[in-house]
């Protein structure tokens, strides 16, 4: 190593000289070329080999330096490697000691192993015997396991049912919680309702007291009403008495100023007082068809002539003791006061008695010709012969109101309500009503309502 160093010092010196020399050239390579150029021009051929030599030496020196550097690097590497080798060697020595130790241990271990093997063999035999025992136990255990399987199933069932029950319990406890909450809410509501009820009770009490007062007043009213009803009854009976009195008075008055024969329940001649005419006599009849009839026409076989003029028929004629006609004006006045019925009483030549009735008999005033109205017909055997005269004006030989060109009244020698002459004329000399001869005829009138009294 030392040799290498001396050599390098020497090389360094040479190199330095060379570098100084070449650097003069290097300094100016351009100069070199210029020189070359000049030398070429002047004396180049002589100088050139020297120059080439110098260039060669310089190149070699450069190579040497590089190698020197490399050598130095290698040297330091070598030193490092040497130190490493020293370290490795120390380690190796340590490890050899360890190896020795290990070898001893291995030897010992081999002994131990032998011992172990012995023990192992012993253990193996023991294990074999134990295995036999275990096999027996396993057999027993498998039997038990079958049972256990059942048990497990049951357990699982029990477990699931337990779980279910747990869940149920959870739900139930939730329910209970809910219920208790609900209960609380309901209790609150109940309390509210209670207070409301108390208020209502107060209102009801008030109402009750008002009802009581109303009841009392209504009772008072009832009593009052009873009193009033009693009073009313009393006054009613009084009124009825007065009405009766009045009626008595009226009948008395009627007797004093009668318009019909109703007040006279006999068959005598009485005075009527009819407005427009005043007082006049009538023949009443209560024998033929009940009480209170006025006789307006009568033919009982007398020698009275019914072939009379208008004025005589208007006024009336004859004798109440025999045949007579009351008079058209009187009949009109009487029948215009109220509704009358007509009763025709007939006695046939052979003695048989007949009746014909009309329920609304009246005759109009003179201006309308004393026209006839009859109403509904009712009868025994005899026909409704007078219907032919209904609505007809009265005719006399001196006042012809009939429906013919002839003079019916003159032809039949009597006044009557002629149409195209007649059926059942009770005024003609020979009474034919309707088919056979009559020896007696009477025309009676009475107020329609009198029948009901
Ligand atoms: C019961 O069932 C529950 C849930 O399925 C499970 O976690 C638990 O181990 C079971 N217990 C038994 C004893 O099977
Ligand atoms: C309890 O009440 C709540 C609401 O009030 C309801 O949603 C829940 O289902 C209830 N639980 C049960 C178990 O009834
Ligand atoms: C009214 O009073 C009578 C007796 O005083 C009683 O019987 C009746 O129940 C009462 N009515 C009411 C509605 O209070
Ligand atoms: C007769 O009747 C008329 C009314 O028709 C009446 O005014 C008069 O007072 C009556 N005469 C008597 C005396 O009753
Ligand atoms: C009717 O007869 C009576 C006597 O009975 C007589 O006085 C009267 O004049 C007669 N009348 C007529 C109209 O012939
Ligand atoms: C009278 O004559 C009529 C009609 O011919 C007859 O219906 C009636 O029976 C007779 N009476 C007597 C009593 O003969």
C-alpha cells in the first residue's frame, strides 16, 4: 500500500509539470491551430512530431490520474471490507461458542428425547386404554345424546314459547302502560264530566224551582179554569133557560102574530099576519097529515064555481066550510117566508084515499105569473101528475099564460098552472087525478122544518 502512495506522489509531480506545459497550449487551442497554421505555412514539419509526443504524454497522464482516483476509492472500499471481515470474524467466534453450547444441548436433548420416547410409549399405552374407556363412554353418551336431542327439541320449544311469552309480557306491559294512561285520561274526562254534571245539577235545581212555581201557577190556572167552567155552565144553563123563555115568548108572539098554522094544533080558522098583506083568516088542519097545515085549496062536493077570473084567483074565494081557494097573492106571500111542503089529499069516487107530496112548494110573485115550484115528489100509488105544471105561470080565462094557442083555462072552466093544458087539475069541475075521478081534494102546506119539531 505504501508503494502505491509513493508512486502516486511521483506521478503527481510529473503530471503537474506536464499540465503547466500543456496548459500553455491548452490555454489557447485556437492559438495551437493558429500556430499549426503558421507552422504549416513556415516550419511545421519539424515541430509536428514533438507536438504529437507531448499530446500522447498528456493523454497518458490523464488516464493515470483517473486510475489513481479509482485506486483510492478501491482502497477505501478495501478498508471498509477489512473492518467488516474483522467484525464477521468476531461474530463467527461468538457463534462457534454458541454452536458448541447448542451441540451440548442437543446431546442433552437426545437423552431427553430418549426419555421422552420412553415416556411416550408409556403414555401411548395409557392413551389406548383411555381411548377404550372413551369409546365406551361415547357409546353411552350417544345414547344419552339421543335423549338429549329430544330434550333439546323440547328445550327449543320451551325456549320459543318462553320467547313468545316474553314478547307477550312485553306487549301486555305496554298495554298496561297504555291502559293506565288511558285510565288517567278517562279519570280526567270523568272529573270534567263530574264538574259539568254538578253545573247541570245546579241548572236543573234552578229549572226545578221554576217548574215548581210554574206548576203552582198552572194549578192556580187549573183551579181558575174550573171556576170559570163552573161559571160558564151556570151561565149556559141560564142562557138555555132564557132561550126556552124566549122560545115560549116567540110561540106566544107567533100565536099573536103567526105566519103559519104551526102554533095552532087544531083544524079551525085562524088569523095569520104575513108581511105585505097583514092579517087574514086561514083554515088550519091537524087531522089529515099531522098538526099545523094550512089549507090552500079545498073541494069537498060544494057547489062553488072554480071558473073564476085572474083578480078573483089572486084574492081568493069560496067558504072555509066548503070549497075554496085561498088566493094566489096570499099563497105567494106565505111561501116566500120559508120553505114549505105541499100535501095533496085525495078521496076517489069509490072512497079510496090517496096522497101526493112535494117537499119545496112555492109560487112566484104576480109579476112572474105566480109560477109553480114543487120540489121532490113522494106518493102513494098516484103518479107525479102535477110535474107537468112545474114552472108554469097561472092561467085564468082572462089571463092566458099556457103553452097552447088555445085558452086552457076557458076550455077546462078553471084557473090552473096550465102547460099545453094539463094533467091532474084539481080546480076543474070533474077532478080526474090522474086517471080516475075524485070526489074530494085538499091542498095543504106546512113549513118543511116543522116535521122535525
Ligand atoms: C333461546 O332462543 C334465543 C333466541 O332464539 C337464543 O338466543 C338462545 O340461545 C336460546 N336458548 C336456548 C337455551 O336454546
Ligand atoms: C299504546 O298506545 C299507543 C298510542 O296511544 C299505540 O300507538 C300503541 O300501539 C299502543 N300499544 C299497545 C300495545 O296497545
Ligand atoms: C205539580 O204538582 C203536583 C202536586 O202539587 C205534582 O203531583 C206534580 O208531579 C207536579 N208536577 C211537576 C211537573 O212538578
Ligand atoms: C104583523 O106583521 C108585521 C110584519 O110582518 C109586523 O110588523 C107587525 O107588527 C105585525 N102585527 C102585529 C100586531 O103583531
Ligand atoms: C050553492 O048552494 C047554496 C045552498 O046550499 C046556495 O045558497 C048558493 O047560492 C049556491 N051557489 C051557487 C053558486 O049556485
Ligand atoms: C077504487 O078505484 C081504484 C082505481 O080503480 C082502485 O085502485 C081502488 O082499489 C078502488 N077502491 C075500492 C075501495 O074499491
